[in-house]
């Protein structure tokens, strides 16, 4: 075997339970300098496959052999769940005796400097992701397995991550639902579907193009099969008509010939008609089977519908010359912000600049507070946070939705969960066993039960597959209530009709010149301020 680092997997299979097989018979290889994007729908097993390849989990069948060191970065929700009430320094010193190497890697790679005395739970999602990326890089691994590392990174950090991956000397497999980012870093795309892994020799745009070509080819094959079936039906009908005409002619001529001759002719005609029928039945069966085999099966997709309380124009939030405090720490100064009932705003800024803290201050979540002239209307506010904290991990999917709206009966709850792709026994799964994407779907199901005045979404596309993001875009387009979005997914922001954009920079909140719909100008403006 080569002395070069490698990871090889043969005949991998993994089942969550006897009746639920994630994948089976997967074989693959990973060598130095491979740059792989792993894509697939939520819940298909992408995280599980990464854990198996990195040695974090064992498959139910098959074997993984490797030569070289690996580092696995889990999703942020998994990282947060593993943290205790410790300072950043306590965590780093527990990970490595040379903890300063991690701190140095964080600064040189991402330009981030952390207060090591802070409780680690106080770090933003982006800061935590950067920190644990630095932990991995400090070990100089041969292989990186990254599960949604782009979710919580600001525009500057995304650019830093892109540069780091492009310069990385080893190989990596990355799961991300940001198409534009994958285009810049990946050279190969692995698509995981129920039961199999398909390899495409190009970046995400190449993969998407190939999928479109495959879909078009399936449509053509199905249309060809339908035409062949119609021709077979027409041929069979024509033969039946000719056979019937021949039988009528035979009966008319039978009176002019001896009975024994007429009987022989009738039997030969019946035998020929029977053979012809068998022949046509076989042709029809084959043509029908071809139509069935080539039928394009539509994928179930999430159906998201949001209900606003009303569309009457009214003032919901009006903040004038207020300061934002986190405990005794002064975070933002002289804030001016107004939100009306039909406004759609996004607030952007570097990780840790206070985007989520400002939301928590609006919601009255301590220890964050606003001091100054603050008006908040009597309104129904629904908040979907980064970690989906509204989902009780100890409860089942069904119990969580029931808790969100106790007035719903069992049939309505099951119907609602079906819109979010939770069917049959899925509704009885404990939330702690759900993937990041499944958690996001459950959280959205809980959000959509309520009538809403102000919908606040904090990194809503994190962990969502691209199809589900498309469904969310459509739902938000149809929703006419007030919307407040924090997101670093510019593709998403550009599609949801944002009317106001503000940026947090140097402890102030300022309106941006451009809106996300002007993608290139907006990105340039934000990067210039970072």
C-alpha cells in the first residue's frame, strides 16, 4: 500500500434501526489534495458518513481503512451540546497543553482574537466554529471532514475559510448548503441519496448541471416509452379490427362450403387470433413496464406556510439613541432602528458584533438589555434561533409540535408534520436523534403554527438542504408580516425581498448603501467594512 495518506471505504452500510437503512454498499476513496463537496437531502446520512470516514463512528457493515491523521468538525449544535460551564481558556487547555498554538492559529487564519476569560457559551456561532476549526488545523491533519462549517460564519470569515481550504495541503470533505461557496472550494461532488453514493467529477455547478441533464434524459426516455406504448396499443387495436373483420367474412362465406371445411377454417382462425393476442399482450406488457420504469418520480418536499396576524401598517419597534449592554459590557451605542408591520430587514456584521444580542434585547432575554428611548408594540413575535432552542431535545417530534400549540388535535398535528416530511414512525423519534436539517424542519413546523406580527430568523438556512431553502424562500415571499433576518447566506437574502439593510460595525448600527438584491455591490460593501 502507498505511503501517501489515504482513506478507503468498502461496502459501507449503516442502519439507524432494523427498518431504517440510511445507506448500503458504499465504496469510495480519498487521497491527498482531493477536494470533495458532500451533498444530499436532510436526513439522508451525510453527517453519519462523515463520522464513519473520520473514525468517529462505526458502520453496521463494511470497513474503512486509512493512513494519515484526520480531524472531524461536527455541526455547531453538536459542539454546543458538548460544552460545559467553562471559560474559553479552560476548554483550550483541556484540549492541548500547547493551547497557545490554537489561539495563534485562530488569529492567523481567521484574524480572530478571543477573550480567553469569557464563558465559552457566550461565544457566537461563528466564533465557536472558527475556534474548533483552529483546533483541527493546529494538529496539521491529512484529512478534514467538515460538517456545515459555513453555517455561522460572517462574510469575512467565509472568505478566510475559502482561502484556508484552497491553501490546505491535505484532502477534505465538506458538507455545506451554500452553492456559491462550494463552487469556489470543491473539485469533486459526492451525492448521497437513500442507499447509494454517486460521484460527479466537478464542482457544485457542474453537479447541478449534470443533474439537470439526467432529469432531461429521464423525461425523454419516459416520453419515448409512452409513445412506444401508444404505438403498441394502436397496432393491437388495428389487428383486433382486422381479425374481427376476417371472422365476419368467414362466417358469411361458411354457408357456401362444406361444414367440415368451414370448421377447420374457423379453428385455424381462432388459433391465429389467440397467438396474435398473446404476441400483442407481451408487447403491451413490455411497453407498459418501460413506461413504469422511466416514470420520473417526484421527490417529497417541505411545504412551508406562514400566517401573519394582519397587514395593517403600524409601528412595531422604534429605538432612538439607545445603547446595548450585555451584563456590564457596553456592546452597541446610539442605536436608531424602526420596524413597521410590513418591513423586511436584515442586520449583518462580523461574528460577535451583537446581531443576536440585539434580537435578545428586543425579546427581553437577560442579561442583554437596551437603555434609551425604546418603543415595542404589543405584538406576537416568533423567534427561530441558530440552535433551535425552541425544540426540546428530550421530547419526540410529535410532542414538540403539540407543545407549540396545545389546541391542535392529533390529526392536525400529523397533517402539519407531514408538510415538513415527518411521516409514519418519524413523528415518534426523539428530537435528540434528529439531524441538523431535521431539527430545522421541526423548528419551522413549530413556528408556522402561530399567527405572527414579527418573524425573527437567526441564520435560518443553516442545516437546510437546497430544496428546503427554496421552499422557505417561497414561504417568505408569500408572507406579508414584518420580517427580521440575520443571515450570511447572500443567495438566500437576495431572494426574499429585503427592504432595509443595516450593518453592525465599530459598535454602531448603520444602514447599508446597497440591498442584498444587488449581490455583488452588497458583498463588496460588507467586505470593505470588515
